[in-house]
C-alpha cells in the first residue's frame, strides 16, 4: 500500500464469485491484550491477489503493528492468524443465520 510495508490475509474460495457469496469468514490476529478482526465474504480463487490487495479487501496489518503483535524485541515477525468460515443459510422469512464450520 504505497511504499509502506504491510501484511495482508484473506480467504480464497475454490469456486466462482457467485458460490463464494454464500459464505462468510473471519480472521483474527492479536497479542498483548489487543486484536484485529476482519470479517468478509471470501474472494473467488479466480481473483488475483493483486486485485484483492488493490481493493483492500482483507485483514491488513501495518509493519509496526505486526511487530507489536509479534512481541519480544520487535525485530522478528511471528504472527498467529486464526480464522473460521461458515455458510450462510437462508430462513423462510429471508433472514440469514450463520452455520459455523471448522
């Protein structure tokens, strides 16, 4: 993003964009009592990482924050990113409820 180094995580769905819209996901990174959470719809595997990067459609962590989450002497990058994905299920009344998958 510009000249500043950043780290980015996102989920790609093995299918087309229409199928990917049936799912949601979340990614979380954190340490030292802090956390960042990203929730979104997976991108189709047919989308390039450049397209995802340029649209800022993912968990974006600036370098100084990544080093903070890494702890220690702030020189070594050790990020733990956890995530989950679920399929949205439509109810008869049109309300979506999450179906958690692991």
